[in-house]
C-alpha cells in the first residue's frame, strides 16, 4: 500500500531549491504574502493554489501540496 504525503508550501519550495522571493515572483505575489502562507497567517486563494500546484508539478508531478497544513 502506497502512503500519500502532502507537503506544505514551504516544504515543496525548499525541495525545489527556490528562494521565497523567486517562488513568490513565479506565483505572482510578494515575498511577504508567500511568507504569510508558509507561516499559516493566511491561506492562498484558489487561483494562487492552482499556480503553486502548476509550478510544483512541472518540477515533480508526484508532489502534492496540502494547503491546510502549515507545519
């Protein structure tokens, strides 16, 4: 049985080796906004969730993001 692990936004970003400022630019938000998402202060809007999924899936389609998981 294969267990599925869903990563946080920060875990996925770090796995991809991308700095916050670079990742934020690719998503189309500020570094501050990305930091708020990574720290659980705010949750990304659905349109930004899709952008994040698309970015991560290009690098590694097996990575799943859990937008409700902060730590």
